[in-house]
C-alpha cells in the first residue's frame, strides 16, 4: 500500500452572502494516496470545485468559513498561514483550471508564465529555467516548443492552452495535481487527447490526481476511485468498478444513466434527472437528493450517514442493499428517475 | 507599423485642413469682426481703413485670403492683428510653460489616481473606500477655475504660503522657484483627473482581481504582492495608460486654458484665450491647428503604446 499524502476530514465550507449563509461543502472526508487518481464527480453547485479550491486556500475570503481539517503530508492546510500555503502551491500541489481560455494571463508570454512558477520555488539560472520550460512544453505535446514559449495565450487554441496549463502545473513536479474540470471547456476530440496525456504523465511521474468533473464518462478510464458529490455532500464513494457496476445511491444511478454511450440502443431522449439541485442557501432537511428521488420514503427526512450499508463501499441512502439492487434494475435504460414528477421543475 | 504611421499622417493632413477651414470661416461670420476697422484705431478715416484692407489682403476673396494665411502660418510669418507680434514667436515663448503645467499635472494625477484607486480597491466596501469615493466625487465636481481662484486667494494672497500666480523660468529664478510657482497650478489642474482616475483604477482592479488568470497566478505559489503587481495591476492599468495619453493630449491642446489664465502663467492657453477675447484671428488659427496636430500625434502614439502593452491588439494596416 502506498503512502497516504492527503487526508480531508469533515470539511465544511460556508460562504456568507447577502441572502444568507451558503453551505457549499458539508461534512466531506476524502483521502488520497501517492500516485492515486481520485475522481470527484457531481453536477454544478455540488461543492466539488469548492472542496478542491479549499485545499490550496484559493477561495479564502473574509466571507468564507472553513471547518474540519485537511492534512497534506502532516501540514494542516485549512488553518495554514499564507506563507506556508505559498510553499505548497505549485510546488507540492498544483492546479489545472476549467477554462483554459481565461486561465492564462493574456499579456504575458507562455514561457514566462511557466517560468514564474518555477522561479517561485527553485533557484535556477535563466538558461536552466528556459530549458525546463521547453522540455515541459514538449512533454505535454506542444510542437515547436522553444519557439512557442515566446507566444502569447491568444495565439494558442483551447486544447493547446490546456496543455500549457498542464505543463505549468507539472513544472515543479508536484505530488498532487488537482484538475478542476480540465476538459469541460474543450471539444470532445480534444477532451480525449488531454485525458490521454494526463494519464501518460501520471504513469510516468507518479503524480496523484484529484480529478473534479461532472462527467462520469471522463473518469472511467483514468480514475482509481470515485467520490460522487451532491448538494455539498459525498453521497457515494468507491472504486471505479464499484461505482459503475454496483452503484448504491439513486443519484449515482441518475448520473450513470445520463452518460452518452454508443453501445446503448438509442433512446428517444437522453435520460436526465428531473428537477433542479437543492439550494445550498436553505438546504432541505435530511437527504439532499430527496426532492428529486423517485424512491423517497419517510426515513429520508433524516440525514443518512456516509457508511457501508452492506455493498462493500460507503453511500448515503437509507434503502437497504437488496432494495437498491432491486430498484435500479426495475426500469430499462438503467434508471427510472426521469419518471418522477417534480413540482416546480 | 510603417503603413500605420503613413495612414495616420494622411489622416493628419485632412484633420488640419478641416480644422483650419472651420476656424477661418467662423471668424468670417462672427458679427463686428472686420479686423481692418478695429486695427485702424479710434475714429479712423475711411481711406485709412481702406489702406489697411489693402496691405493686409482683407479685400481679396476668401479663398485667396485663406491660402495667404496658410502660407504665412507654415513659413512662420503670421502676425497678430492687434499688436503685429509674430504668432509663432509668441507660441514658442508659451509652449514650455504649457508643457511644464501639463506634464507635471499629468504625472501627479496618474500617480495619485493609481495610488488612491489601488487603496480603494484593496479596501473595497470599507469605510476608507467610501470616504475616498465621496472625496473623488467632490474632486470631479469642482471646476478648475473655481479651485484655482480659491487657491490663489487663500493660499497665495491671504496666507502667503504660495505665490499669487505667475511663472518663473528656471533660468531666471532657479529650479526651486519654478517648482514653487507651479505647485498650485499643478494641483488645481490635477484634482479633477485624480478623482476620475482613482475611480477608473479602482473599478478596473476589482474587475481584474476576479479574473481566472489571477487565480492561476495565486495557485503558482508566488507572493500576493507579485500577484497584485504583475498580474492585477499590470492588466488593469493598460486602459488607464492609454486614457492618460489621450487626456494629456487634450490638456496640452486646450484643457490648460483655464488653469493658465487663473494662475497667470502666460502659456499658450492663456495667449489663446486672450486672442479669442480680441477676435484676433491669426493666433487663434495657429494655436488651433497646433493643438489639432498635437492631438493627432498623441493619438497615434497612444495607439502604438496600446499595441505594445497588449499583444492582443494589432495596429490596423
């Protein structure tokens, strides 16, 4: 078993806004081992990005309240000083962001932007930094890297910019790479290329990856474990096989059902989960998925704990394992969630 | 780049032609503007007036008059109708004064505008930010002639801390006297711009600070100071720098008229204002054309500067 490098324990993030307190992340516990790929999956507003940003303190503000702990190799990140975090950012944990079109400074050369991170953490000569930048750009598959390092972001396509972001993130050989929806803003063909590249680099460098995404289809190939988030909570967590072949939470069924697949007979409409995610300003009592779940029963007004209910991996649904296995088989097309009428949806 | 400059030069010729024709025509249609009558002095005889008309080419048709005047402007021979002094010579005397006023004020308003804007942005929403907002509003609401008059009266005439107007050449009174005489004019002219610029800088910074690439910069592990300087300030000041160029052009080409007059600096602006008061066409015409020329030059420089600062901008060729 490899070394555990990151341990998030009961993380809770609240944002004070004019309308009230938003409970963005509620009781999230996660672990990450060296070299492991953990996928955090959920729809917009499920708290997955907030969880990722909290680790590096990128969403600290006077209106944000963080509770719980997150230990990275013995350092507690949530209470760490800015100067402690600064040494970790980029060097130990690096981040790739969602939109490569806006994530690079438009008036600085690509090479300078990568060099800035290297120089923040290492004392190297100009020539050494330049060589490192060029080899990083070559490694992520940017042609004519030496020449392109003098280009500006607007001279790159979206896919190439995301490669630059990956090169930037890898520049100080971090132990953890946090990729926040790295392929969401890209064309489908480019998505596959970028994921393939990340997988190769992971195998070469042994970097652990936290892959934040809303697309379960993206993670099947690259992830070791999957944590499914809904309404600020983790609703199910397991290995890729466990999540794909024995999903326990009705929300996970819905996510799996809404993946586009070529091997499935074409339905009239792509299945979707009816209704809207809960407002985290005033979250519903008990299970957050209750209002959209076709299998709701009175017990659901109590908050289910994230625990192993007999399936071999933890989930947050009050149904028994037998009930779950029976119900998810009920309807063809994987999940019958779209049948529930949701008021106001 | 070369094509860009050539295009701007052609544009400049057209602008100067249009400006000169318009200015020339305005004085043809202003009532009671027959310069020959005014130049002939009190109770002139008709033959005296006729004589003046002939020597000054006022009896030629308007096209000939225009061409004649333009020739004089470009050869530097144009003289004032009221005192026969050489206009180009007078402008050369006034130019250093106008530039001293404009450049000094521009430096002051840019420096203070950035400093106050940055301070406001960092403390957005707090009491100090609101206080500066009110101050900026007061600043932009005070006309320069009013502020200038208050300053010369209270700080100059009454308190005696500052000179009561006037300009001292460096060669005459030394650097300190030159500086000392310019402090009040600089301040008066800069106040309005400080108000405007601090607000623009503040809002640009607040826009930029939430940009994705600033978050990327923070994730690199560089200091907050460096994030602010290299990423936030650098990007939010690009439009401010170009605006600064344009405003500087406007101040030199006419915006300093009031300040110069209030503080009696005897610059080009004051010369211009006095010439208008006397309906003295030659100085007005030449200063107007010089101003237009300067504006076109500054605009071109600003466009080039913009392309240098922001690599996404390409000069139209």
